DNA sequence: AATTAAACTGGAAACGATTCCAGTATTGTG
DNA sequence: CACAATACTGGAATCGTTTCCAGTTTAATT
C-alpha cells in the first residue's frame, strides 16, 4: 500500500511529499541495480556457479571436472571472454611491454623491433610501440603515457644525452614502482637500469683511422637527427678522432640536418661538396644517409670509391645490397635486440628482482666492402 | 569491556568462544580496510576534496580556481597520475588501437606502420602491434587477444583467404561490440568492414603482359609466404595471366617457399634454374624476394636484364636503390596507410557510426626501371 | 567406519577510476 | 534585496575481475 503510493506520486512526475528527504529518497529509490548483462558474474549465473569459480577456471586454478563442464558450456553459449583491463586492474600486472624507439621506419630499428615482438609474444606479453623521432620531449611524453598505462616493463632506445634530465624524474618514478627498464643506446650512470650500447666513439675512430690508412686526406661527416644523442655522439667522436689523428678538417666538412634518411643524405651531399670541394671521403651517422650520399655523389659524376670513399654506420641489410656495397661500421643489431629482451624478461620473471645491474658495451666492427 | 575481552582472546592465539559463528566473526573482524596508499581517493584526501572533484580536474571538467590550486599542489607533492586501466574500465574506451600485420620487419609494412603510429598518436591513441608472419592461426589469436584487451579499433592486414573462416566468428563478435575494423589486403564480402586493397590480379597481369611485349618467352614466378592470401593471389593471378596470354610455362617455373625475404629469393633462384634452365624472366611476389633473386642470378653469371628480366611487387624504397634498379609493380603503400587511418579515425569519431561502408580497390602501376 | 587431509566452491572486499544526482555556494538580474 | 540561474562539490554506485577466507564436499589412510 505504502509503496504503491510512492510509485504513483513518482510516476506523476514529481517525487515530493514522501521523498523530499535525502535518506528517504535513497532508501526508496536506490540506484537501479540493473542486472549485469556481461562480465564474469553474468556467466557465473548462467553456469550456476560463483564468479570466483569462473575466475579459477580461466586461471588454471583447481576446478572439478563437473564444474569445468558447466562453465565450458556457458562460455560456449555466451561467447564470454574475460576482460583483461579488469583483471589487470585487480591483479596488478598488464602483460604489456612498452617499446620506445627513434623510428620504426628505419630498418635498423624495425629489425630490432621484430625481435622484441617475437620474444615478448612468446612469453605472453603484448607490445605497445612509441616512436620519438629523436625528440626528448616526445620520449618523455611516451614514458608518462606508459606509466599511466601500467606497462609491465619498458625497452627504451633513448635519444637523451647525458646532460638532458627531462625524463630522469619519470624514470626514477617508474623504477620506484618496480617497473623494469632496459636502456638501449647509452649508459645511464644516474639510474640503476640495465643497459646495452655500442661504443660509438670506438666505431667512428676505427673508420677514421682506416680512411687515413688508405690515404684519404679530406674526410667529411654527414649527420641527421641532431637531437638524438647517439648521433650527436657520433659527430663528437668524429671531431675528436680527427684531432687526435692530426688530420685537418674544417668545420665546413661537418653537416648535420634533418632526419637520418636516404633523402637527407642525398640532399646534404651536394651542399657538402660546395662547402668543401676537396672532400675525398665521408662518414655518415648511419647507413641510410650513407646510401643517399653515395648515390648523390654518383649523380654528380664522382666515382665511389675512387673519388670518394663512403662509410656508413649500423650495417643494415641494405648496406650489402647497394652497389657498390657499403663499407660500414657494424653494430650487431640482432644480438643487441636479443640481449635486450633477455635482460627485460629475466627482470620480469621476478626471481631475479634483486639481480645485479646488467650492462653491456659492445664493440662495433668495421666491415670493409666496396665503398671504401 | 566487551571489545577488550575479544581482543584479548584473539591475541591469545585463538578466536574461539565469541567468534565461532561466522556472522559474529565477520562483524568483529572485518576485512582490514587498509587506507588506500595510492589512487584518486588518496590524493583527494591530501587535497582535501572529493575523488569526483579530482576526476573532474583531470578531465577538463569545471573546477574552481581555488580547488584547482589545491589539487595541483597535491599532485605536485605526491606525483600522482591517474591509472588509465581503471579509467578505461569504467569509461569503456581504452584509446588503444590494435595493428595487425604480416611482418613488421618487412619495409613495405614498417613504412605503413609508421604512418599508423604517427596519425593515431596525433589523435590520442596508442598502438599495440601484432605480427602474424602469414599465419591465420596467429591472426586469430591476436584478434582474440585484442578483443580481451578492449582496443578501440583494429587495423588488420589480413592474410586470410576468402575460403578461411577461422577469424570470421571473432570479427563478427568484434563488430557486434561496435569496434571498428579496417580490413587491408582484401575485400571481405561477408562482413561489413571498411576495406582497402590493391588489385593484385591486375598488377601481375600488367607485368606478364609487359614481359611478353619485350619478347620474353619463359617467365617464372617466385613466391614466399604461401599461407598469406595476398601472396597466394599473386601466384594464382600469374597462372591465369600466363594462360590467357597463351604463354607456356611449366609448373616447374613456379616456386613457393618460406618467408618472402631477400634470403629466400637468393636461395630459391638457383633451384629454379635447375628446374627450368631456359627461364629468361621472373616475377617475384614482392620486392625483397626479387632483389634476392636478382643478386643470385648475377652470382650465377647472368646479366640482368639482358639474360634475365626481374620484376618485383610493392615498390619499396630499396627497389630504386639496388643496381640495376628494380622494375616493379607499385602499390601506393603510403596512400593506402594514410587512407586506412582516415577510415578508422572517422569511424572512431563516432558521428559517422552509421556511415556507409568504405571500400577502395587501388590499381597498381608497373614502374619500369632497369631490371626489366 | 572414523578421522584426517585434500580438493573444491561460494561470498565479499578490493583494484582505481568515472558518473549520475543532489546539494550548496556563487553569481547575475530586475 | 530577493530570487533565479549557474557554477561547483560531495556521495555512492559501478565497471569486471581477482583473492582471501571459510565452509563443504570428496578422497585417502589406518
């Protein structure tokens, strides 16, 4: 009788007389607890068991054959699949790994990325990808995003130099949250992260030394991505090597601009020849640029390697496919990628949480082919 | 007095006399409601406001200047960042897009992938990547995973042929959940998804026709990834073109094996010459294989294009970098990628939810360079 | 058959956000 | 100054899992 009255006044459009007091209102008009249409409690109901049991079913917990059958039938019928978001929220881990690299379009990185993808997937992780294009700000944003997304671990091909601190705070926070980070490309002495890198300085040195040995007098350097520390370092190493080998090179023989692509290489080379026409050898900050430059040289009527020796950096597959084949400073991309994954996975497996820091500095090797 | 007694008996090691009944026990020993150490309610407490207000603060809701300041201070102090998982659980959307492609290491795809990454990121989406390597089972698994992960949309470079049905059920389910899918690589006539593809048949036809025109008599075909429908289709189209142009080609001039890589191309070519020594032209199912085959031919002392004409498919950057430059069937990878994103983004923006199906079949173009 | 141990199941509290509502403070208007 | 409109804030429910306990069945053991 009482309820009926309420309903009527409510349906009438106003809920005044009996429900002007909040407590009364809430009592009589609770949030419409609508029956869940999806989710584990729905399917539990269908199967006639408790949600906790269904959860166990999906997580290799112990469930009797009978119950298992009931649940399987219900799953079959409803097409139910557990929601990974909810699970991860409750459980803590997402089984997601963040991978940050300068450029997924550059073969040097996309090959590494493939290794990451395969290995991570094999271990049940999925991979979210972010590209920085050499921008430290972007790197920072991506890290922040990945923190909020609660990835379980991060592979970071950083482009930050030792002087930059933009991401430092963020990384520290991530580490405090016990999120393992593998740092690729440079050693971060300030933070306890595993790291892998190739000795850029040594690589460039080898190249310069070689060019001197084969009698080149005017060596130039072409670089892109000046905001990316790895490339900066290569330029710096070049300057230092020149000095220590007592070669003379005007600042005009060092050009740095744009992205490190084939196009940039092609575009930069003519400029270089204008500024430093006596150039008889160039080193480029990576293979794609070197290939671009080499072709530009040929277009200008120069013979490689007779008139111009060309040396790249990375040893991507393309290097041995172009003609003349590119002489280059090889970094073992695949090995690095493989090892990077190993570092991360061992951290993730957890039993090695307190494992000592792993650090690897690889020695690059000069691969002499036809272009120098 | 009463409580004290309970505490004592509990501390004594047993909780028997007063707590042997479940309800009494639960009453006296509620789940330790430990103070939340992290999360929005923690920071709300620090700032002295309600969680709902903090939420508004982070979602551009209306918050007064005073409150805003309080929250900012608290955020500053605690380093709090909202948890994207929880938000997505409650709100429904994840701002995550799944991208599935055959091989992220293949330049044809990695270039497309870069486009996806950049455009999606620009619109606030992150990208999870999955590679199938031509396996329909893997494609299915990835789709299933992405469903559970509740991505907001999917870009799918499928490798399923029209006969396969493995993923059909899954895709239907996804579409029922209003998750937009853009289908790249073939038209799916059974499902209402936007789709883009290049006319493989026409492309191959053009190539065969051209080879006939320049007087080649014994044309062979090299393919990899036989499980990937796109590649299958190219082989089939080849057979059909041969027949319709009344050329004679023995089944021995068609080899298909392994992944479509440079290495496979190199490995397959000598076998081909054994089986069909009179071959004077080959078409490969993609550029990387073509490059591999071309170099293998040169290694065998054959001259390209004089002794052997080589035609690839895709027109990746490398095609114009190798010597001789590769003649190839060009598909406008960048345009396709761009358009794919547009399709997806317009679906996601929602106001076009009921928009008509978008379907695009692009015409490939034969780019004649030096190798044929 | 009587215990004891083991396997299994159910109930309810989290995880950390968002979102309705309903209040309260603040401003604007005549 | 009164009163309406508007801006702002707080409370509680909810998203869909997992997990801890306690309780209950089944199996093992002597």
